[in-house]
C-alpha cells in the first residue's frame, strides 16, 4: 500500500487571478476627478460673472485674447478671423488698428489691444486732460512761476486734480474768514479769491460746480443750521461768479454739504469752513 501511494501522480492546481477588470479597476477615479474639476471650474465661472462688473469682465476677456505681435504696427495672423481681433473697436488688428481707432496707445495698437491714451483723447474731444488741469492748477499756486495769485491770497487756496475735475478749495484761516461770522455775507477777501479763480477758469470751457462746506456746531441744536448755512454760502459764491466774465451758463450745480465732509481732524476747526469751485470734466 505504501508503495502504491508513493507512485500516485501529483496534481498541482494553479488558480489564475485576474485583477483590474470591470468595476474593480481604477480608471473611473480619473474620470470622476476630471468631472469634479470641470464642475469646480464651472461654478467658479458663474461666481465671477456674478461678482464682477461689465468693465472687469471686458478686462478679463482682453487678458486672454491672443496678442501676438508681428511688427511694431501689425499683429494677428492667418487664423479664422484673418488676423482681426473680436475685442477691437474697428478690428483689423493685423493692419495695426487693433487698438482704439482714435487716440490709441502705440503699444496697445501694436499688440491689438483696445487701450486709449486718455490725455490725448480728452484734449482732442473737448474734455480736460490731466496735463491741462494741472497747468491750470499751477496758475493758482504760489509755487508756480506762472502763478496768477498773490502770496496772501494763495494761503487760502488748495488745488487738486481728481476724477471729477480740478477742485479749488477756498478756506478760512484763524483770524481771516471768507464770510462774516455765522452768515453767508462774503467778505472782500472772498471776493478777491473768486475773481482770481474765475480768471483761471476762463481759460477753459468746461462746466463749473460750487460746493459749500462748514464746520460742525459746538452744541447740539434741535434744528442744525449747517445745512442752510452751507447752501446759502454756496449760493452767495454763485452770485459772485455771476459778476465775473464767466458765462453763467457754465454753472452746472450749487450744493451745500454742511459738515459731512470735514478736512480737519477737529470738527470745530475753521479749516472746515470752505468753498469748493470745481472745473468739471465732461460727463461729471
């Protein structure tokens, strides 16, 4: 029996294991990751469209626009648009007009972008460019060689160029007021200041705005007089402007702003008593 068992054949059974097939594989994970990424990009796009303005969206679109320059005054290529840019005002980017048709920046023109030289555009179309506004401001500054103001009057004047236009502040100093105490009666000092500013504004054709500001009252009153006082003072300055050579039709608005826009840290400071004469940019 032992000999017969020893001569029996040995059978080895090998089990073939097949892995990675069907739903047990990992390929679906890659596809799912791509899907999640695409959904994240989609919701990010929806958020950007809701959270940005039209101007910002235009800027984003221009950022991703092709801007390949072939020469200083040409760009684009042989694509489906024939080298023209869909973001240009006049298209024909390949001919060097990819930028704004008028008053373009040279660099933007070469790159096919829709940039605009704002100073050149403003001066050519009747608006006041920053350079011209600064030139007018210098005529009211005692530091300028072309100043039209004496040093005594210049102490009451501050100028600044803003998005609204050229703002000229006429303000009180301790012991030197523009109006009679707590009234809207202009003193000779203010009359001289308005005459000088009107002479400078006569060098332009833009519209004019007048804003009245006063300091805060030291005590709380049932009827706060700052609104009426600032409005009356602005109106008094309008009457002074009417007496100058300026065309009254250029006056666009007269506003009393009370003590809502203080310029001094102390609300009671006389520096907050001021009149703003504004040479407005077009459209302001």
